[in-house]
């Protein structure tokens, strides 16, 4: 499903960003889009959060549904 792939990509982006924060105290999203409180950064953080919630549903789907 196309939406699953988008959610997975956004979740990976979020994971990489958190890895950078944890290892180097560097927030790439904030750096690229003008700080943590900028509107664009907040939209990206929100989309990554929604994608993470969507990816939870992948855990509970049967294998046949995922392969279609």
C-alpha cells in the first residue's frame, strides 16, 4: 500500500533525526527549517508522529494483507 511506504519513510526520517539528537545533540529538521518552533518544522514533526502511529498498524496486519 502506498500510504504504508510513505509512513515507513517518514518514520525512518524521524528515527534518523532522533539518532542525530541522541548522538550529537543535532536536530537536522530544526537546522534545515529554521528551528524547532518554526511552522514547517512543527508540520514535519507532526507528520513523522502520525506516520509512527500508522506504522503500529503494520504490526497487527496479517501477512496476506501486507503482501497485496
